[in-house]
C-alpha cells in the first residue's frame, strides 16, 4: 500500500523538524519526507491540511488486562483505544493474572497482539516469580521470548538482597530493570498523599519518604552494580531532586511520570472522587510543579499514560476501597498538548516525551518521522475540542479524573506499519472541502 500524506505540519521531535511537507509511505516504511521517491504512485492520498503529522506515540505503561483480568477490559478494546489515542508502540507491565513470568505466557500475549489491529506490544517481564519478590525469574529466557525489560509492576520487593541479585543478573545480560520506587512498609494501607487533604478527609496516607527511601536504596544499588534502571512514575519533588543529582553523577538511569500527574494534585481528591485514586497518589501542588520543572529541564525523560482501565463496579466504591488507576491512552496526547501550551513549550519538544524519548528507553526503533523509519504515524487536529465522557472513550475503562472536561487536540488518523489502523469518521452532514 502506497500512501501520500499531503499538506500536514510535519513534526519530528528527534530532529527538530517542524514544517509543512508531504510524507510518502510504502511497504510499511516512510520512503520520503518532503520529496517523493522516483516513480511513486499513491494508492491513497490522505489530506492532512490543518493537521499535525508526528511520530506514532510510544507509551511506557499500558495495562491491557490480558491474560486473566478481562472483566476490566479486553485486549481488543484496549488495542483499539490505543490506536484512537495515536499510540503505535506500547510497553505492558507484567501484573496480569497470571503474571508474565513464563516465556509461554509472553509468547501467547505477543501472538494475540500481533494478530489483531493496534500498536506494537512490548511486554515487560516479571522480575520475580509470581511477582512475589522472592525468587528471580529466568530473565534471559523471558528476554528471548520478547520481554524488553523486567519489573515488579506495583508489587512490593521487600528483600534488598533479591533486588541486588536482580541488578547483578540484569547487568550481566545488559537487560534493563524498571522499578516504581515505593517502600511498602511506609506506604502500608495508604491511599492518598500525606498532606492537608488526606488529613481533612481522614484517609490513610502515603508519605513522600515511601518514594524517597525506596529511591535511595535503588540508586545505591545502581551505583554498586552499574545496572540500567528505569524509574517508573515519580510523584514527588524530593524524588525528582534525587534523580536529578544521580543523573548528574552519571548513573545509568531514566525516569517517567504519568500524564495525569502533570496537571492534578491532592486538591483534586478533595471531594473523595475515586477517579483520582491513583498509584502513586496525587501529591501536593508543589510536587506537581516540580514534575513540570523536571520535564522542562530534562530530569524526567518521558510521559506515559499509566493506562489502567477499571470496570465501573471497582470504581463505584468509597475512595479507600475503589480500585486505583485511570484510563489514559486516549488522554496521553491531549494532556501533553495542554501542558505544552501552559508551559509555552514548542511541540517539537513536548511531543518528544511521548515519542522518541520513550522509544529510546524501550530500545526500539520508533518515534521518528524520517525516510527509512517504520511508518508509524499519528495525525492529529491540534484545535479540535472534545468532551471526555463514557461515550467518547473507546477504552472499556471509563475511569478518568477528566470525565466531563473538555480536551483540545484529537487524533484523526493513526498509521501503524503503513496501515491505516484508525481514522476518525467525519461527523454526519459535515462536508470536507
């Protein structure tokens, strides 16, 4: 299939390109940016005037809920929701049921994902068997089966000896470990940030040291082993400062934040809204401002959706008992655009946090608009306004802090491997001239 994408504003964050140009796609690859290759004849022309054409988004944390948790969402529904959100590559955490701790489970997931439309799926393998934090998995075998990194997801790893051995093993095979820094003892039973709001509402709290104490342990062991560690979902000003110093010291670490944390804070939980019950918790406005600063100065490497679709029954409970997490793949782009507008950042910079930077963390060839690259592209209307509602979200998870809010920026087309995986149908009676 040969496709010409005509008249779009092409943005390639990796090179800084931002210009109105045509893009030419053939055999699953970009074969020309600006100029058509010799004797190129398009089978299809996409009119991209008024649209931004950027790399397909790369998301570092998407729970697809398979195997085992299909009552929350299905692989089909969430793969489609990703395409609707402009996501063309994703990493899925190992906290499925059973966890991704056996090569057979990983191969099965990859096989299922490959044979349906939607993004390229990169499984993160379980670091310990059954995510119990006791015995290491066969990381090398899981890597051969397709795992790009290893993680405990949100399961605790209490035994520092196991963590040290995991890092030594990972360093030997040059495999990355992804860790969400949280001390399970300091966070015990907690559901909200240890601040004014939790105190007023009487919610059990998770103090900032739950993050920083765990982070200190991880950073010291990285210093000891030289293992490559990605720190998932930083939430606190103090944690970001520790990472800033560690990077300055040359430690081989990267880190990300969830898109919701750039905008929301503990103040958004003040009405007991269970949609704001997230992991880690939404912290103070100072912490949120530190996240924005950490992104702007490059301390934080990537923004992810931290997509956690949950069925209505699990959210329609008191804050404490509600299943934590928010649906996110369809909000990753608009929340990033909102931040860019507020921070006065050019799109070439802002879009990098959801394209080539996370691709670099994953170690995959993705997130670039250039000849020879895979034709994974997102075409969005930067000025389209839309209302976040149960009806407007493709994900089966309707759990979002943004229900009822208007978003700006909407994906119109998503190309994956040169195929048009998603196109937004124009509204009835709307004639495009």
